[in-house]
C-alpha cells in the first residue's frame, strides 16, 4: 500500500479482483478435509527472541460462535465465509507491511513496525490497515457473503503500541511458531472485552502516534477504567474509539 493516508481506486480494484478469485477457489476446492499442514514460521532460532517496538492488532468476529454450525451444510457455509473473510484480512495486513502471528479461527493477531523510509509511525499504519479492513468488509466481502444467501460478518479491531519480544517457541521439528510476548500484546487482546462490534478501539500509546488531524477529528475517549496503569505518566491507561472510515474511491 503506497499511501497509508487514503484508500486508492487502484487498491480497491485490486481487492475486488482478488476477492472474486477467492470466491471461485473456495467453491472449487474440497471444503472439509481430514488433517492440516502447519506452515513453518519465521527465521528465529527456537527459544530465541527479538525485542521491538510495535503496534499489535487483534481482530475478532463478533458472536461467530452463535452462528448455526450443527449440520454439514452449516459448517461448510461457515468455512466458506471464514475463508473469504480471512484471506482478504490477511492480505491487507501484508499489504501494509504487517506480520500475521496467528489466526484463531474467528480472529487474528498481527503486528506492525515503523517504516523508517517513509517516516510513518506503526500506529498510523496499523490504524490505516484497520480502516482498509472495514472498507473491504463493507464494500466487497460482506456483499459477496450476502449474495450467497449467508449472514454477513460484524467484527472489531483493537490496537495497542509498545515494546514486545517476538520469540520462536515450541518443540524442535514438531510444533513451534512465532509469538509476541509483553504487556502491549496482553492489553490489545484484553481490549476486545471493551470493544463494540464494528469499532476500532485503540490504546493511549496508539493515540499518541497518530497525526494531530486524526486525533482531533476521528478519536473519541472511551474509558480510563481499563485495569491498566501508565507508569510513564502515573495515570490510568485509557482506551479510545477511532471513528473515522475511508472515503470509498469512485474514480
């Protein structure tokens, strides 16, 4: 994504094309198969870590567990919905230079680091990615889901910023993977309990890394009763709602 400050027409058309192609692939392949392959991850040695400043994202589909999923057809439909939704959400993370740590079935975790060449903060990049996710859901993914006669998805995104350690943990030659360790990742995960469907909730450290115009025009204070304390400023650590959305380009 060349410009994190807006959604371009070229990028939107690229999204449309890859989602239509994804629908065709999802229809063609066998939907329910026995077993799965866990891909290898990262280049860190097992039990080694790297400490970085990053913005951590948690995305969670609202009330997905309440969707009908008893029959084979209901399970296949849910699998198709998840396949389409997450294939696009993950691509957006990658387009914005982020790293997807894990897909939890009805959610995902990712993190973003600062782009030194562009000078754009990781907080701004992560919020821009979240905006693009909601834009894609509204204009492309949910309409495709509805056209198939299925229930569209509501979801929420939570973001926090700070130092985390990216580590490779697990068992050699068996199950292992990359994990983000630190309070920032914990807060971003727990923020989901404070977030309403179809909202972007950010921590104070994310708010502080946004452009002044974004802060003044699109951010609303949510709560300081979060259970965390900002030791740098000796005040409760607050959460904020990011209300802005991309203007959908038409030409």
